[in-house]
């Protein structure tokens, strides 16, 4: 049984515009994930990512994320082999392929703690603070996009409020895609264990998306989990990867932080180009055989395959339970920190001029006072 990061919902959007009726969930050679291959790979659990492109930031990211959550809900309830779960206990006891929903990229909440809470209500139990773009409150490992490239952006006060609220809700904080500075800040700030849902060891492949030993030690201190990414560019720093190279990452991580802090992330359907012998979700046994040949014990492998993730998830839920009497945070991001042109001015319609153009705050206040006087 395995738990790991999976981007099948992204492929559903790309190839089928989320129309599940046109997608064969049992046998589909266009993707790396289908039910027949999940069964062949002895997969007992999936963390399905609700991911939307960074280009949706400050636009329709929230709506698009809702649509991805919807398609994961449908996928995991319309197929009898799958089961949507929202707790560690539900994942542990499921006799089907358990589905847990994550959000991949903090731009999906549009800098709103209320949106974060509503996503939790819809079953989301994990969120990556960034994808390949900065948010106004956290920094990405990638410089591909120009969003919010300000200084001192590793984890702002609002970013800390996001982490606090995720701790309070019992939502896993995911640091894959975050910059090293953001990672360090979160590891020092979070009261609950965090995860890297699909990252590998920087010492083996020096890609910026991987985790250096210094941060691995902080992760061990935090009690969190690194779930190894299989994408060839992240494990071999080239397109020429095989099962042995992936196992090298597991060996290095075990040497630095112990097997109890390691999981499997894979990232199938989130990238193109996986190691020879690990091309899709049916191929996990090949990795297990390689680790057994490297003297990994049955206990260590049971942890990597399932138990380590469940332990971390339970601890996150315990932190939530300990914060039961904490009220939901009402922290708001400053308008100075976000793209103001994409935000509505919350003033009465009578205070608008020229159709939709907002008045200045002072004039808006004057108009609102005059409006109140007219009501008397």
C-alpha cells in the first residue's frame, strides 16, 4: 500500500476539460495513472493534487481550484474502487484506494484565510504554500514567473498567519516548490509537522527543487516527512534515470534523517519523463525490490510505504485538537501587498462613478456618509 502525490486531475483538465464521462478511469494509456495500474502497483492511497496554473493568480484561481476539487470528488466517488477520505483514521481503515485532496500552490486561496477554511470544509487536507510562482506572502523555489518578486518575501506576517491557520485546521503544510528561505521560516514557525510531498535529495541531484541536508535536519527536528519525487530531472539531474538512481535518494535520506522521515511522492502525471522501470503507478514493486536488495528492512519499508505518512497526519490532527479552543483567524493581507487592480472596492454602489471605476477611499467614505444621511 502506498501514499503519494498524484496530478491526474491536471491531466483531466488538460485532455478532457474535466469531463469524466469522456475519460476511461480503468484503462488509459495517455496518462500514468488509472485504476488497473493502481491495483497492479498495490497502491492503497493517493494524495490527489488540485492544481491550477500560476497564470490564474489574482484572476480566477479560486474558481479553477474549486473545479479541480470537484473533479477529484467525482473521480473518487463515481468509481467503486476509490474512496474519498479526510482523516488519518479513514486512510488507515479504507479497504479501497483512499483519496486525499491537496491543493498545489497557495495562489489558490487568493490570500484569504476564509477561502482556506472553505477548502478544508470541502475535504482539502494539504496545501503547498507555493507552486512555481511566489504568492504575496511566500516565496517559490522557481523564478520562472514574475509574480510578487519583492524582497523579504520568504514568509510574511500574513504567511505566518496562513501556517498558523493550517495548524489550527489540521491541514498538512507542504513545502515542495517553496524556496529554501521560505522552507526554513516555516520549519521554525509551524507547530505541526510539515511535509515535502514530492521533493528529492539535493546532495544527490543539485536541483533547486530538492532539499539540502541542512533543511533535512530541520525537518527531522520538526517530525515531518520528505516524500521522494521520481521525476528524472529531480533524481538524476538529467533525462537518463533508472530505479537505482531513485534508490540512491532513499539511501541518502535514510543516512541523514532516518527511514522514519521518508515517504513516496512520485509526482506521476505532474511531469513528463520518469526513470526507466518507474514509468507509471504500476511499477512501484520495482523500487521496493531495489531497496530490499540494499538491505532496507521490512519495518523501514512499511514506514516509507504508508505508516510514516499516517503518523505525521495523526500528529497534525493532534495539533488541531490541541488548538480546538482557538477561534478562526481574522488576519487579513494588506492591500499594499497584493495586486489591488484585481480586488473589488467594497463600497456601496452609489459611491461608484463612470460605471465600475471606484472612487478614492476618502471620497467613497464621504459618499457613504451622505448615503446614510439620505436613509434617515
